[in-house]
């Protein structure tokens, strides 16, 4: 189980960095130019925590059950996608902005629109969840195969 937790944390961290980089790269290209190669650091802060926690939870979930059915993997993919997009685009974005701007100690809200971030982040999550669920389904399958390869699932222990 410890092996699965470490694999889940590593997979979540690598995935969050990769997706943040891809998102920033595409976003800067659409916006008209590349300001910096890595983009804004708040997105990396916003994505790291929920991705790591989600894949740690999934590793313990896969450790406790037998081989998941296709239907169960699709349902799991939908809810994981919804949670990750919603958290990253709302609470994660606010937390990342506060960390980058240093507003936690100052108790100021200058430059951060909390209500707009929460509202539009929720809309963003509802729009992108059906689009990104199939991609997340493939990632969950990859994650499950990695766990099985390293014998961190219930079905691989038998």
C-alpha cells in the first residue's frame, strides 16, 4: 500500500507539472506570444495539491478493490475529472495567486477577484468535464497499469 501511495503521489506530481506546462504553452500561444517558457507559476501551485491527493486516493482505492469494470472506470474518470478541473480552476487558482502574490500574510485582496474566480471556474469545469473525461479515462487506465506492474493493486497481489 505504501508503494501505491508513493506511485500515486509521483504520478500526480508529474501529471500536474505536464498539464500545467501544456496549458500555459497553449494559452500563451493563443494570447499572442510567449512571455516566459514556463508561464505563470500560480498554475503549478494550483494543480499540484489536487493531482497528488487525487492519485494517492486512487492508488488506495485500486489497492482495495479487484479489477475495476469498464463502467466503474468511466464513472470514476468523470468524477475525478470534474473534481480536478473544478478545484484547479477555483480554489487552486485562488490559493496559487495568494502564494505567488504574497497576499496571505497581508490580508489583502488587491488584484484577486475571488467571486469571479469561483463563478467562472465553476462554469469552466462544467464545460470542460465532458471534453476531458475520455482523456482522463486513458490516464486512469495508464495509472492502473503502472500500479499493476509494480504490484500495488489487489488484483496484482493474487
